[in-house]
C-alpha cells in the first residue's frame, strides 16, 4: 500500500510538470526565475508552480533600467537591436518643441495662480461671512 502511494505521488508530480526543486516546501508553490540585464541588474519573477516551462518568459524588461533581461547571468541579452532606454523627459521632448513646452508651462503656472487666487478669494469670502455673522449676533444682542 505504501509503495503504491509513493508511486501515485510520483505519478502526480510527473503529471504536474517540472517543479523547481528549490521551491518545495513553500506554502504557495511558485517557481522563481532570476533575470539579468546587460547593466548588471537582476530581478526575480515568481511563476505558478504548475506553469509550463515554455510559458516561462525567457526575457523580461529590467525594472531598473528598462533594458531586456535574460535568464543567463553570464550572457544577458544584448541591446544593440533595441531602442535605448529613454527618460520620461526625453519622450516629452521628442513630442513637444521648446516653444510648446514653454506654453504648457505658462498654462500650468496660470492654472496654479488661478487656483491660489480662488483659494484666497474663498478664504476672504469666508472671513467676511464670519464677520457678518458676528455682527448679526452682536446686533441681535
Ligand atoms: Zn537593468
């Protein structure tokens, strides 16, 4: 009986597909894969333990620099074919000319000024209302 039980467990393990041996004993079965980018960063992704080996991606974008990262630490994906990582500002500068940027900045500043003026006006109105209320209450006495 114990022999058949053992083989049943073996059979189910084979049927469930390969599992990372190092991950056995985790509460939630997961497979971890570490990706290395050409800049020397590394990051780890967790996959469900029953994922098919072909579903584990061979490359993932590095969260540090955006370059593609691969599973081989000694041979990270080369970036020659890929667009170099650009900062958000670089993308913005690509889309907008300096004149447009200046105009946008002026608009943004104007909006902030408007909001501040509105806040000041609201505060002054509230103060007036308070004083008016105070007068009313004093005059009633
Ligand atoms: Zn990186």
